[in-house]
C-alpha cells in the first residue's frame, strides 16, 4: 500500500468521502466566478452591434454600416478601434493571471477570487458611465484584471475542493457559469437594445457589477481549500475543514497525502523555473496546448460576433441578437450534458466526440456561406431557409464545443498539475487562453474580410489537429485523486519517458511501483 492511502482493485486510490451539502454549496458559490467572464463575453458582441453605441464611440463603423447594403458584407465591421475595444480585456487578463499565480499560491485561492470580483466591479462601473472611448478601454482593462484573477483561482479551487469521483462535474460548474453569464448578457442586450433614447448599452455594460458582487461576496464567505491551507502551513485547520468537506471523520489518508504533496511543494522556491524541468514536460505541454486548441476551435468567433455574423448573413439587428440568444441557450444546455457525462464517459471520449461534431458543422457552415456570398461578399437577397440552415449548424457546433473543449479546456489543466507547480501552471493556461482569445478577437473581422468563408475551414483544420493530439497524447484523468495524478503520466506510452518512476512531483508518489499506476487507454 502506498503511503497514506488505500488502494482499490485496479490499483487506484480511493479516499472515503461523499458529496456533502457543504462541498456542493462551496463549489456552486465558487463556480459562480465564471459568471464575470461569461457576462463579459456575451455583452461585448451585443453592445458592439447596437447602432447607438457605435454612433457614439465608433462613428466610422456606424457610417459604413449605414451605407448601401450591396457593399462587401464580409468587411463591413472591419475596424481596428472596435476590435481593440473587444480585445484589450484579454491582454489585461493575461497579465493579471501571472500576478494571481503568486497570490493564489502564497495567500490562498480565495484572495485571488476576491481581487477578481473587486477589479471587475470597478471596470463595470467605469464602463457603465463611459463618456469617451478611453473610458471604455480603461474599464475593459479593469474587467480583464478581474477575469485573470478569477480564472486563475476558481478552476483550481473547484478541483481541489471536489471529492475526486465528482471532480469533473463540480469543476464544470465553472464553465456552466460562463455559459449562463453569456446567455444572461445576450438576453439583456436584446432588451436593452430596444430602450428608446439609445442608452441601453450603459445598462448592458454597467450590469456587470451584479456578477462581480456575487463573486466578491462569495469569496468572503467561502473557506479556502485544504490543499491550500496545508501549503500555507495551517495543518490543523485543514484537517478540520477536510472532515467537514468530505462528511466523514476519518480523513487521515487523504490528509496525509495532501501533507506529503505539500512537503514537495515547500521544497520548490521558484515554481516558474521549476516548470521547465524535464519531469514537468507533460504538464507544461498540456498547460500550453489545451487552452491554445480551445481557442483555435473558433468558438469565440461565434461568442463575440454572433450578432455581427448573423447580421452579415441576412438577419436584422434585432433578429441577430435573438439568434445569439438561441446559440447561448444551446451552449448552456450542452454544458449540462458534460456535467452529467464527464465522470462517467471520461474526458477523452468527450474531447473526441465534440471535435468530430464541430468539424462537420464547420465544413457545412463554410459551404453554406461560400455558396451564397461567393468571394466578393455580395449575396443579394438571402432566403429564410438559408439563414435557418446556417443557424442550425452553428448551434450543433456550439453544442459540440460546450460538452468538450469548453469545459475540458478549464477542467483538465486544473486537475493534472502537481501541487508544487499548480498555481504557476494554471497561470500559464489562463495566459495562453487569453492571448489566443485576444488574437482571434483582434483579427477575426479582418480575417473574415480577407479569407471569407475559408475562415471556417481554417478552424476546421485546427479541430482535426487537436483531436489527433488528444487521441495520441492526452491520458484519461477521470476518477483519479488530484494528488495522485502522477500515475497517468508514468503509465503513458510517450510521457513515461519524461516522468520516471520515483522521480515524479510530489512526495507521496515517490518509491511507488509501476503496477499501482492505471492503465492508459
Ligand atoms: C472559453 C471562452 C468561450 C466560452 C464559451 C470558455 O470555456 O474559454 O473563450 O467564450 O467557453 O462558452
């Protein structure tokens, strides 16, 4: 028997503990940290298609839009300032997620969540009262700082708090909140756009204070994770908390393993340089590739620009926002499917199924847009059935993303890093996610203008590459305790050469024989 845990039939550890109301409550509250990110994603696209907002802050885009509808439809929204408005947030989030690494590690996961809430709140207020473009951009930078902190801390918090058997489902609460945030923002945009006097955008932007207050208050009432308490030397407190969280008295096995993991963690002074060590190669690869691929699915083209896109394919502004609401609802519903399935069917199955589904839809959408818009972007009169076919396939695509790369893009990184590099590696995940969100937001409208329908084929190509990557390189992590994750690398045909037995991360892994590893699928 390995140090401090007991082993079930197939050699995996199984700690006692149930899904207690307490853990459920803490995870639901913490997961709401995803609301701020989601709300922002949903709001930006809708606001930038409100004529009154464009007229006030981006008059050149507004004028172009008013021009004759026979001009090239692929290019009507192509404006660097408008895209800078949308994407400035992602650069700010990138920077703050790096700072959050230290806060999360040294002062606990909660404090990062608190900072996230406060900064986001400040950004929302400045945006709601904006009078000039610079105010909009400053506001968005603050929102970005908030998101960087929250996205760094919340997924880690959830993965550490959850009993390992339910880790997938509880962690996906974060993605569920993102999708709910997006949907709520889209519905609000739909109604606020109708406000006479054209100041509805102020409510849309200022409304972000509500999710910000939820995470701020949430972080004040939540306990920190036992992993983090132990990491910071509060052993007794951590043990009491662990008993409460797991709902059983005897938590000594899990507790001892957490302490062992923390000892290893204490020995590391510089988590950043440590990340470059050979034995962390699989973790570093996943910390970079998973968020990179998540963004290369092209999902944010739909999320940010759905109203713009639907407008381009022939809907009026109102109907465009409404279609965005439809895709937003599909996004929420399909995320529930992954909550149900992730700990049953596993991560790999969802990744591969979702990838196939997205690929088919991207090909169909490219063909539809290509057939009607051709290369000069002048479709003439678009029949209703055409718009319905495009929206249907976009919805099936969104569903594919929402039960695969959406939630797993946050879940898998948060559960595979050993404690000693967890916070730093998670910051890398957030940064890579943000930088590619930024790049796509920044260049999508220009790419649409130049690549036309071929843009969707570019994303389709990446979906093929990422599915092959998952098939070959990503081990299954379902049902494995978080501080025991070393075994999945040791038993992997490729990664085992980097992660030698006894050389892997935390103390409790040391000296464990190979036959206690799981079999890689
Ligand atoms: C991604 C976002 C995306 C959202 C859509 C998240 O997992 O990180 O970039 O907009 O899912 O639901």
